[in-house]
């Protein structure tokens, strides 16, 4: 039966496994951002709480996009278990440092998957991944700019308040497209 099912998908087992691993990574990122939103809310950083809630929603959308692709291609998409989500953070700045680390890890994961697709000559999945790779440019950019606010504004006095107000206003303008 397994061989018959494999004939119904153009995904190799390795690519399908990589896509399901990415589904799990996106689910974990969504949960992490939601925990960051809660931490910010509990600590009086209302604007950042809203920003991280929005990030959580985006990561869940990414997870669902990947899930749908695997299913549409005849593969077996796996709904991941997400446990052990960190709910406490050392500092306001630490939340943003962790967010940037998460985005870099996601970019690296998509790069590894794109490499696997090229090696397997799975150009359909490679093309599908291009949207995510482009999205990661924006995700990393915004995470870096948010973290840079700590250097530019500083954390003394009303610094945290000013940073909190400005985080949701950070935008990425794609200057590479005409």
C-alpha cells in the first residue's frame, strides 16, 4: 500500500519530511510569538504585544500554506505537536533578540530545503519555496530594525516606552522590484 501511495505524489520522502519539519518549525514559531505577545502584555508593552500577536498569526499562516501544499501534492501533511514553549523572557530586549534568532533559523531551514529540492530536481517545490524565501527577507529585516531601536533609543528613562511605540511601525519596502 505504501508504494501505491508514493505513486500518488511527486514529492520524494525526503522532501515531504523536510516540508513537514518546516510545518513544525512554523507552528513552534507561532507559539513562541504568541508567548512573546503574552509576556509583553503582562509587562506593559502593549504595542509590542500586538506586534508579536500579528507575527504569531503570520507564522500560523505560513504553516497552513506549507500544510496545504503537501496535501495538494498528494503527500501526507502532519499536524505537529508543539510543547515546551518558553513563556518567560529575561528582558524586553531579550524578546527581540530571540525573535531575530528565530527568523534567522527559519531562513536557514528554507535555504536547506531549497538546496534539497534542487539536488532532487524537484523544481515544483523549489518554485513553491520562493515565496517563503522572499518573505524571510522581510521577516529578518523587521526583526533587525526592531532590535536596532534598543541601540538608537536606548533603554534608560522612557526608552522602553518609545521602543514599544515604534516596533509596530517598522515596515519593509521591497526596493528590488520595479
